[in-house]
């Protein structure tokens, strides 16, 4: 059961929108390796606005994700690709429907 989540908002620099999309598309392989991350989504709201939503069973799992490869890759590329630092908000999951 997922109880914890993260919601990240990313605003791409002008001209770097497709680079952000590629970074997020490539991060899916890393998310699949995290057995403690049962739900992970990267979405594009408009040309330059992206969101990542992921969910976890515990605060500890959420922190492992924040300390992991996806967050490290995002933070390493942020100055180059993003118009502003990513906004990353922890949140509690009030309800979820997941496969399985």
C-alpha cells in the first residue's frame, strides 16, 4: 500500500524542452529498478512544464528514492536544462488504485 509520495515540477529552459523530455523518458529504466517505488510517472503538462509523481509505502522508501540515481541525474542536469530549480514536494497519499 502506498502512503507517501513526491510531486516534482520541472520547467524547461527555452530550447531545452526536448532534452528534459528525453531525460525523463530515460529515467523510467532507473525507476523500474527501484523495487521500493511501486508507482512512478513522468508527465508533460505543456511544452515546457513537466511533472514527476511517484509513490512509496514508507517515509524511508521515499528518502531512498530522493537519495537515488534519478534524483542525482535530475539535480546534475538541472542547471543546464531547467529555467528554475525543480520544485519537489513530499505529500501523503489519500487514495490510490494500482495494478495488482
